[in-house]
C-alpha cells in the first residue's frame, strides 16, 4: 500500500478509478531507480533533494508529483540506511549541550568554543564533534544499500498494485469473481473478514463485508482488503467491484485482471489459520493419530442461493465418509443470523458445529439436524473425538457384520492392523473375530507351527538383539509379546543390551 496522501484516482462520471501507469511511465520508473542507485553512500537529505528535482521535472512535463513520490516510497522501503558517526551522536550532544550551557552560546565564535570544549571532554577532534552531533537525524542517515528487487517494469506493476490497494482502504463492501473461489475464500478467512459466497447466474461471487457493517472503521480492515487484493490478482481470471466511502459519498471501484498484476516476488506470508482457536484445535487433533484425517477447508457446501466453506472436514480412513466441521466464534448478531440461515440450508451432508458458548445458538443449530459441541476459549478435542467415536462405532459394526465370523489369513504371521487394511476395515472390526489357524500374540496373528519353530531357535541367555533378529525373520515385530508367549523375560544389565531369562528365573 501507499500512504493515503499519495493516492491518485479519477472520479469522472461518479466513479472511483485508480490512475494506473502505462508504458510511457517506464522511463520515469528507471529514473527513480537510478536516483537511488546513484546516491548509495550519500546522505538521505541529498537523495531527497534529487527526488524533489525529479518531481519538479515531472510536473513541468505535465506529470504528477505524487507518481514520483509513490514510486520512490516503494523503492525506499527496500533500501537500507544507517547512521555513520565517529562517536555516538547522543553522547556527543550531551557533552556539547553541557559545554554550550557553560559558555552561553549567542554567536558563531561562542558556538566554536562550545564545540572545542566538548571535543576536549570527549577526547576527540572538533571535526568529529561536528560530524557526529546530528548524524542520527533522518536527513543525515546514509544510504548503504539500494539493491532493490524491481526493474522498471516490475516497479510499475508493484506501484499499480499498491495504488489499487490504497484505493480499497476505504471500501465498505467488496465483491469478487475468480476462477479459484476456494483459494479466495481461504484468504478471506485467514484475514478474518466476514464473507458470503453467493451463487449467481454468472457464477459464484464472493461478498466481503467491510467495517461499516460492524462497529467502526479500523485500519485493520483497510489493510485486510489491501492484502486480499494481492491474492485476487494472483488468479488468472478475476473481477472485483467495491463500494468506496469517499469522504462520505459512495463510489464504485471496478478492477479486473487487465488492471493489476502481482510482480514475480514472494508475497507477504499470511497466517495458516483463521484464528488461534482453529490452529490450536488442529494441532491437538493431529497429534492423536486417530483413524480420521483432518482436512483444511474442504469443498464448498450449497446453502440455498449462497455457498459456505466449512473450516475443516474429518475423513474416515476405513470408509467413504466425510464429516464437515465448522468453528463458530463470536460475530455480530447480524452475522450470526446469516450464519444460522446458512446452516439451516445445508442439506444431505453430515456437519458438526463448534459454537462459542457466548452466542447461545447451540439449540438453534441442533434444530437444523446438525451435531453441536459448545466451547469457551478453546474447542475441547475430547468433545469432537466423542462425536467421531459415535460415527466410528456405526462403521465398525457395519464392517464387522460384513465379515465372516472366522478369518484365516494366508500369511504365517500378520499384524491385525495389516489384516484390517487388507479387508478395508478398521482394527476394531476384526478384533472380536475368531482365527482358527492362528494364535493372537499381542496384536499379531501367528500360526502355532511358527511358534514351535521359534521355541526351538530362541533360548535363555540369548541377547535381546539376537532374539529380535529371529522374530524379524518371521515378520513378527512385537518382540515383547512374542517373547512373553514363549516364556521369556528380558533382563537388563546396566547400559548394555538385554538378555533373555526364563520367566520366574
């Protein structure tokens, strides 16, 4: 974004159109870049004077000084300035002001006397005092790096993007169409803007509500709209219309893919989640290693004339089933009412909603035949897992009913988890079955003949590592359960490896 005082827009015909650059401005962009490069090692004040001359030259040629200032502001952000002084300026000023107070400076001669006294007190030359006295003022800072990331063309692209972002700062509503609506909604949610995704004859249109619909205008919303434009402009096809509060008068800003592009540089990183509540829940849930996969921002759900994208979905690993999950935090009463309307229109899907207790709308959501858990501060993972377990129990029962009562796998040894995976079910679905040709050792099915062979190969006094190697050859990785079944325990000797001992010995 640019500063508001550098905004260049046309209000012709009651519109609100940023004054974008053209190819004719390429030489000016090159001049601005060249001015910075030519002043590396020089004072900021000298750079500012050179830029002021360039502004005057542009104005005489019929241009706009704001354009020069805007281009320069973008380049300056990528430059580095530093204070260069023989002695820290604050220390020098303190000594000089003390000397000036003692001398009583009212003339140039008395000023020189004060400088000399300060130099004596600091043990430096008077010239170093002069060089250090105000070296830390902005105008005296030295440009040390002007290796910016733009050439003239990309600088103009960045300027046009920044100009459009500044124009959006006073938007009260933004409507966007894009060939990638899901990515757009993801960005809107991460920026914590309120939105609706409407279905129109021309396609889906994202409607983003601005701060005037909430409490009062805040800089956060203006900045969020600006960042949203960058995401919009990265799409191949898009169009945007915004209602602008132009000093109390509503105007319409319209932009399209031909107006703004994003220079080929990395964008500013954005938070991964809409809120800390969602980030906290996702982190704790994924650490549980359940038979459910957490999906961030799944496909849109039709809600009458609009669309909503839930925050998450849970995919069951052993069935074609998806449970959508929406975290409903605090919003204005108007927005909550809209959300309730959306939830009421969601049909033919399984949806779980975590509702902030302060909203008091849990019963209303449950009345729409959706599952509800309430939370305060953070979503309790246990509450969500309890709901998932209910679904899981139904799938386990159904899967178990489809299996024969007895299972006889071909392998001599196979883990229950692998057998379940082969059957496309969860472990719970086969755990209660009978296995006439195998014995269950821990969580592994082993043929009795294999156990007899192991009894001959494994003896007391054998090292644990050697016994594990024998078990590995038989595809048995649960060494503890297998050795216990064979009648052995492991005796640990200091920091060395374990040794097999007969149980009771």
